[in-house]
C-alpha cells in the first residue's frame, strides 16, 4: 500500500515506476559488466581475477543480442567506484562515484536510455551491507569514513551461516569487508538517500540486493520502500523457513531453494515428485501472494556453472547439455521472475568463482543451438503473456512433470535414456485444439475426447502452444 502511494508520488517526477507487478512478465539476463562486452579491449583471454575491460558502452552496443534472445531486462554489476581489482563491484569505495573502469555517469545514463528504447529494463546490483576496505582504515571510504559507521571487528564463521546465527551474520564481516552498522542513523539515512539518488539519477527499473541476510529486515524495509521499484534479495540459503523473513522487506528473493531442488533433480535423474513437494512447501511457507515475485535462476556468478566439471564431476557432455536445457527451460517458464546467467546460451562451462565469470565478447553467436532454444522459449512465454498467469500443475510422477501458464503447456522429464509418454486429461484446452511444440517444428498433438498425449523422447523438453499462436510466432 505504502509502496503504491510512493509510486504514484514518484510517477510525477519519474515517467513510470517499475513495481513488482510490472516485473511479473519480464525475463532477466544477468551479466557482469566487466565481462559482457567492451569498447576498450579485443583480448580473447584475461586474468579473470582482475578487470578484463567490459564497460557500459560495450553493453549498449550489444543490446540486440539480448533482445533477440528474448530477454526484456538485464541485471548488471554494482555500478559504484570500487577498491583496486574489484572488477565484480562488491567492494565499494565511494558510493557516489561511478566505477571508472565501466565508464562515466553519462555512459550509464546512455545505457539505460538505450535499454528503455528497446523496452529492456535495467536492474542494478546493490551493496549496502559493507564497504570494500578489509582493514580498519575507513578514511578512504566515502561517505562512510569513520569507525563509528561500522560494526566492531569480527568475521562471520561457517558455523554462523550453518546455524543461521543472525546476531553474528548481521554484525560481523563477510570476507573481512568493513561491515556497515545500519543501526547508526547517519548510516541508515545516508544509504536510503543514496538509493533514492541512484534510482532517480539513473532511471533504474529494479534492484538486486546483495548479501541481504546480513542486514536487518527492518532496515531493508525502509530501504526498498524508498525506491518504489521491484527488489530481489540475495539470501544464499536453501531453507525456505529461513528465507521467509526477508520477504516483505524485499519483494522477492533469489529462489535458492528451487535452484538446489531443480539442479539436483535434473542432474541426478531425480524423482520429479520432488518438484510437486517443493511447490507445496513453498506455498505453505511464503503464501500464494508472494510467489510470483520470487526470482528463479539457472546459474549465477556465485556458483560453478551447471556445465562445469565441478558440478557432478563431468563437463558439458551431451547428456549434461540435455539436463541443462531442461533446467533452463523450467527456469524460464515457471512461476516467478526468471533470471538466466549470461553465457548459458553459449554453453559456458566455467567452474567456481572466478572461472564462472568468463569473457562474453567473443561469443555473440545468435545461431547457436542453445541460443535458438532459449529464444523460442522466451517468444512462447511472451506470445501468451505466460509470465502474468498462474502456474497450474497438470501432471506429476517420478519421471514426468507438467504445468500450464495460461495457454502455455510445459513438460519435462529427468529420465534421459528413454521415451516418457503420458496422457494428459487435466488441462485447459477444448477438444479439437491442435497443440504444437515451439521447440520442434511440426511436432503437434490434437486434443481429443478431453485428452492429449505428450511424448518426451530421450530427455527432451516440450513447450506446447495452440497452433494458431505458434503460426503467428513464426
Ligand atoms: C578491435 O578490433 C577491431 C577489428 O580488428 C578494431 O577495429 C578495433 O579498433 C579494436 N578495438 C580495440 C579497442 O582494440
Ligand atoms: C569524513 O568525511 C567528512 C565529510 O566528507 C569529512 O569532513 C571528514 O574530515 C572525514 N573524516 C575522515 C576521518 O577522513
Ligand atoms: C505484461 O502484463 C501486463 C498485464 O499484467 C500487460 O499489460 C503487458 O502487455 C504484458 N507484457 C507483455 C510483454 O506481455
Ligand atoms: C472419442 O470418444 C468417442 C465416443 O466415446 C469414441 O467413439 C471415439 O473413438 C473416441 N476417440 C478417441 C480418439 O479416443
């Protein structure tokens, strides 16, 4: 309610206000600004532990690649000036300066403008838990240059994370980064003024909140309300009961519990009933009204990529690619705001940080098989505005899972060495409807006597739409 009033008030000064409601039918392409595209460097290799040369101008020049892939939002790295070598942006030095490696403030404005002209929204990664100094010399930070702005020195331990010891998680340091004390009213007010400035100065559409579990929810509530735009929090944890407390302070969270479940099911030929159980538990834990704003993802910069040999011991084998495509298709069609990590469409195989943060600029191939696969799914999603529809489970058993989002029917299997055939009797289609698989031209089934058959061959995914819509898409 407060958000809506604020949004209306802000609309007078801004042209619009991107609330969670408006984000429901967007799909987000996550990229790292230093790695996506560059106007400074043509290098084909780089030390991934330092700056590689990606910048705002580079992104701006390569927006069509993202647009053609079917995404209508990007999530970019933190934008502010960082300590030396912090190419990722999570070690801020001056939160009112733009990271000079990425370009100028004007370059950022130009990028956002160019995005908006292509109907691509911009989500910025926000760090308000810590500053970038790892010592006790706060004087180089702006505007938090005094020890009184920070918590006393201690480091969050693995046990603190494992036991959800929020007292320590909130007051101690992550990687020894100077931990801001948001109970200090100067710090809290300054951070809130800063985020308002970022959103209005750069015309931002959404924020992704880093290290969300490490700051009190009551602070985040004020912080996110001050922006009036959609916020996704990062709580890197698989426990829904723990995540729940951050919904409200933030509109949605990176859906780590779903990530862990799906990754396991698709990688390990798992029981697909687990997906049904997952959704049941999620509904019980968060409540129906919160679920559309959670954000599911297929990979990210904090985890070894699905296709790396650090996951499951094998690199991108044909089988693993099949599994990854199923997982990615599930991410893009299921309820929540989908996020796809850059390079997925080119089957990147990087392992743990920083190996999963590859240079993109030699890989803009719009004809790759996976690029086309993802593009088709995004097109199908858009053609029937699936992102704004409820998700209804249509079938679940050990080997098969299917749901609809409005007119879109999606079917998956985790059994890759056999044909899985199911008769669907619970569905929204009238007899005589011809359903066609958007991923394979000419693969259509007829709804007859209230049912139709879905035939998944060797681990394939099918996305059905009524034929007339598929024809219009082509
Ligand atoms: C990159 O290569 C292209 C084509 O060879 C060249 O025109 C351009 O100037 C190069 N850019 C940089 C920053 O070196
Ligand atoms: C901190 O910043 C303020 C405002 O910019 C400045 O007046 C003050 O001298 C700085 N303090 C330190 C310790 O650098
Ligand atoms: C997104 O949904 C809104 C209604 O919820 C609709 O007005 C808009 O056209 C949709 N956008 C797309 C791209 O489908
Ligand atoms: C549909 O039902 C009718 C009447 O029950 C039956 O005659 C017909 O064979 C059925 N068709 C199919 C394809 O099952």
